[in-house]
C-alpha cells in the first residue's frame, strides 16, 4: 500500500517506509497525528494499525492559511470528508478528526475525552514547524503516550526550515532514539523517540 513519493507530498518515501517498519513492530491500537494535511501519512497509520484502532487527526484546515480559493483547500476538504472516513471504515478504525489548533487547550481536552483516560501507542508531530510550536506539541501530547510507545517528529533534517532540528537535538538524548535521514539535500528527516 506504500504510495509514491509524489503522493506522499512532504514525506521522503524511504524515510517514511522505515518509520512504518517501526510503527508496524509497535502493533498500535491508538495514535495521534498532528498535521494531517491531505492525509497521506494518516492513511498509512490507519492501514498499519491494529484492526479496531482509535486514531485522532489534528490539523487546522488549510483554508486558514491560503484562503478559500486555493487549490489545496478543495483537495484537503475532499479527503477529509470522503477518503479519510473510507480508510477508517475499511480498517474498523475509530477515527476522530479535530480541525483545530493542536496548541489550543480545548483540543487537548477533546483528545483526552476521546481517549477516556487511556494512553496512545504512537504520536506523530508534523504540524506547525516553528521551534516553539513543536515544543508545545511535544509538551502537550507526549504525556498521552504510553510507556513503550513511540513519538515521531517529521522534518528534523539539517537543512529543513523551522525549528524541528533544534528541538530534536535538545530532546533526543533523553530517550532511546532513531534518526531516519535519507534526503540527499539534508532536508526532511524523521526522528523517533522510544518512550
């Protein structure tokens, strides 16, 4: 089911494939993705989770950033309404779509209410790429990850814009970790923390 690199959008195919190998070993029954955009990575997190899993996708609608007439709006909204629920139904995944800021305290409360006190197996942070935003996502959502779960960050590459590399370098040595850096231009990159 692996998509082509073009379909993955901002993901590097080799890096994402390696992340999925770690994800599958985890046998996740619950996950949160921050920054779902068109849902290419979300599709894989649903597909490779255990049947009957619970997934939460958190992302502000792209129309907030590009206006209502940009081509990305229609693409995102079609996937949100049609493709994402279809993928979830095929896997019997209980998928919750939260079209709000991950930094809003109400969003964290909603996520906790959905989980009903249970911890998640996997957290993927790929939303706002500014340093403080990544740090806030980590601080707000990492407490929801169970022991022996995983937290993954996208865009930790040396040449990647934003604060991903800086925050990754600050946090990684507190955990067993894995860096997946395959982009020849030293961009992209995925960092995995083993909780």
